[in-house]
C-alpha cells in the first residue's frame, strides 16, 4: 500500500490530522528514491556491459590484437572521464549507469587481454583481479541495484575461487580429513563473512543502501545455506565422513558473531537479535549433530529441522516488523510440512490419511499465521494523537 493511501486511511480514522499528514508525506517524498528508474538504468547498463563481454568473447580473427587493445584503451579512457565528470556533478542516475558500464567494461577488457595474449589462467584469477580493481569504482554508486550487482560479482568470484583452492590443496597432497574439515569451515563461514562486511562503519555511514542490500542478501544466503545443511541428515555418516577440528573452529566463529550482534545491529530490537543468535546456534548444532559422529540417515530429523530453521527466520522477521518476509516464510513452512508427509507417509497416500493430516497441519499454520500477523499489525498502528504510548 502506498504512503498516500495509508495517510488517507489514518486521517479518516482520526489517527492524524491534516498537518501531520502533510509533514509525513513531505518527509517520505524527500527520502524516497526512484527505485524503478534506477533499476531500469542499471538493468540497461548491465545489458550493454554484457554485450561488451559477449563481443570480446567472440573470435575477432580479422582484427589485429593491437587494434583491439588500442580501441579498448580509448574506450576505457572515455568511460573513465565521463564517469568522473558525472559523479563530480552529482547526477545520481547517470552516475549509476556509467559506473555499471565501466564495471562490465573492465571485465570485458580483462577477457580481451586474455584473448589477445592467449592466456590460459583460471577464470577465478581474472575475476579476483576484476573484483579488486573495480571495488573503488562501484563504491562510488549509491543505489541498491548497484549494491546487488556488486554482491553478484564478488559472490561469483568467491564461488569460483573456493573449488580452485580445494583443488590446490589436493595437488599439495593434503590429507582427506584436513581437506574435509577445511572445506566445512570455509563453507560455514562464507555467508557469515558478508554479514560482517555489510556492517563496515564506512558503508553504514556513507552507503546505507549498500549496507541494507548486502545485509539482506547475506542473510538470504544464510537462510539457503542452513536449509541445505539439514540435508546432511539424508545420508549415512561413517567414520571417514565425520568432522574433527572444524567443529571447534566453526563454533568459535558462531560464538564470535553472536557476541558481535549488538555492535553490528545496535538499532535492532533485542528479541530480533536473539532470533539471529538462535539461527547461528542452530546452524552450528546442525553441523555438529549432522557430521560430528557416525550415524544412520534420518530423513525425518532433517525435514523437521528444515521447518524449525524456516520458523526461526519467520519469528525473527516478525520481530523486525517485516510482515511480507514473515508471510513468505510461513508459506514455505506450510509447503515443507506437506513435503514431509509425502516423504515420510508415502504408503498412506493411497488412503488419503497423509494428505488429510498434512492439510490439517497446513490449516493450523494458516490460522497461526493470520493471528500473528494481526497482532503485529496492531502493534505497528500509530498511537492516537495526544494519547499515551502503551508499551
């Protein structure tokens, strides 16, 4: 619902007067950024950048390498000059567009150099150079779309670098146990790294949209990673698959991040921070229980823990006031509950007992969902003008 419609409803209900409504509208108009406009600008610039990458990747057999590199340098100088002038003049929309173009152009240039000189370096090395070289450039931007593009680029680099690192360890004849423990530690810590990086003080002060976007995407990565972690219970674990020192290392990481939550999120309600702490604790306990000792597969345990995992995120979301996120997660919980009945009670489906039970549980979740969101809506209502605030 738009802010104008909300204000109209509050005025009709006698919650605010015309003067208050006008002040709220003016404040929101001043704070509002043209999200659609910025999204279209970054999307269009991204398409052009991808086009440049595609052209560079093509086989330019008829064009000499020196000509290719010369044209590339001239285009780079022109883009750099245009970006510098636009950023200095404070034209935000064109700044986002040119930064996005320059970001993609830099990757295309690295690909062109590799093509001209027939370099066979792994892809992750080029991406590492690209990510490091363009970080100051992309931090000139301010939109959430550009922040998402930064996360996509750095995340892709991260994802490609990890397998290369594991392959390097294998070539160095590192033992399987050490490699497995190191892999578990790095995979556990990877999404948490972005949670911390998103709260770098400079970003919080100067790039709030970057902070919000990176924080959101980092916790989405934690949500997906923790959900996937529960699939450990779907496989038998023998002595060769169990983890050792990585359990202590990941425990230290989880405890350190839990202790840092008040500093990372000083303005977040205490109960929401408790929810985040519970999420981190459950992730570590799942790693311990799922891969810390020999055990047979236990699909039911994994499925139930996935529901608990989603429920923790849903509870934390509602403590933060994110009703839409809570609604989405509750719907996912209902779908996962139905999935459990298909997995566990497959033999009962012919008689309908499994579907009936699953349906009843889904209705129960729906009822709790409606009741909880109603309570949240009551808490979020503005206090009556002149009335006392009730905690």
